[in-house]
C-alpha cells in the first residue's frame, strides 16, 4: 500500500526537514499541517489550521497513512498555551487519526519528560517520568506522550521519539540565542564547575529517527507503544 504523509508542525524547524527528507526520497504524497506557512513547495499540500481544532485536523488527516506530530508552542510560553497545544491538541490529533483511519502516528516528544533538574548519566528508556517537572513545557510534553502511547490498542500504531536539544542550519531558538548572548557579554555566570553535560543532536539524525520509526512500525514490530531517546553519540560539556 502506498503511503501518504502528514507532517503536523511541518513549517517548523524539525517538521520542515522531515518534509524535505520525504521529498528527497521521492515520496509523492506529502502534506503539512501548521498554524502558519513558512515556505513554499509545489510538491507539498499545505493545510493551515490549529491542532486544537478537530475540524481542521479531520480535513487534513483524510487519506493519510502516516502522521508525524512535531507541533509545539515555541520556547518560554505559559502553562495554558503549552497545555492547550501539547495535551489537548495532541488528544484531538489522535482522535482525528483514529476517525480518519490513519495507520501510524510518530510523536516528537522530548527527553525532558524524565528530567527533574538533576543530572542523568547513561539514562535509558526504563527511566520513569518525574514527579515534578522544572517547567510547563516539560510537563505537557509528558502528558502529550502519555496520550499518544495510550492510543496503542486502537487501530493506530504509535511511538514517541525523545530528542534532547536539536541543532543544525535554520535552527533559531537555541544556539543563535546562546551566541547572541555571548556576543553581548551576557554569559558571565556559570552553574556548577563547567563540566555539566548536555545532549544536543544534529537535525539530520533526529529526522532519520522519525523516518526509521515510520518505515519500520508495523503491527508486529515492538516499535508501536515504545519510546526512544534520540541522540548523536556522546553528550557535550555545556
Ligand atoms: P518549531 O517551533 O520550529 O516548530 C513547531 C511548529 O509547530 C511551528 O511551525 C508552529 O507554527 C507549529 N505549531 C505551534 N502551535 C501550533 C498549533 N496550535 N497548531 C498547528 N501548528 C502549531 O519547533 P521545533 O524545534 O521544530 O520542535 C519540533 C518538536 O520537537 C516539538 O514538538 C518540540 O517539543 C520537539 N523538541 C524540540 C527540541 C529542539 O531542541 N528544538 C528538542 C526536543 C524536542
């Protein structure tokens, strides 16, 4: 059966790279769902809508076999917006997928779902969710992930991928801000002894993980219902 792809949040940093990767391997049926349009491409069908709106989602999910869910509000917002998009929006997307007969949902989660501010060394997917998150983004990413995993058992195959920081060309929220602060002499304070480790993964590797998940998540594979941390190799000093 030929596949058709919908990248939710496809106008964002990660989502657009997933779109480009699908196009680069010759996929003919590539759709984007986003609240804004950030690029033009005649090979892509754009659905401009809000993930919190069922009617927008159902219209975009018709005829789709595989959904990548990469949408999330940008950094530094309040609990209400994170909750409405990352939790309610994700729940509505799951409902729309099930109603429209979508076969696979790959959710971009975050390693922050298991982070409570304390160092994690050599952590793996057996780590439990934390009791107390350090911010509303992390908490709502956990709730969104839980909603996705709970959908296992419906006719929808589901998995959650958990990158930490993502870097690469066109990234605007992380490294460009760090460099700007450095240039402005605003990085005068250091937490700890300078040996804190932080995991940053190159965009192509995160995209590759999403494509691998979609290509291999079949009814009999152990992927559905699973979570995976996504990383380059070794964490870097931060
Ligand atoms: P991004 O902000 O570049 O892209 C997110 C996209 O979601 C944007 O295009 C935005 O318009 C869209 N969106 C937001 N609210 C929406 C709504 N209500 N309806 C429809 N679309 C909406 O973010 P990104 O850096 O590409 O991150 C992609 C995903 O990866 C997110 O789920 C994020 O939580 C996760 N993640 C990112 C990083 C990172 O370092 N960038 C790390 C770990 C996890």
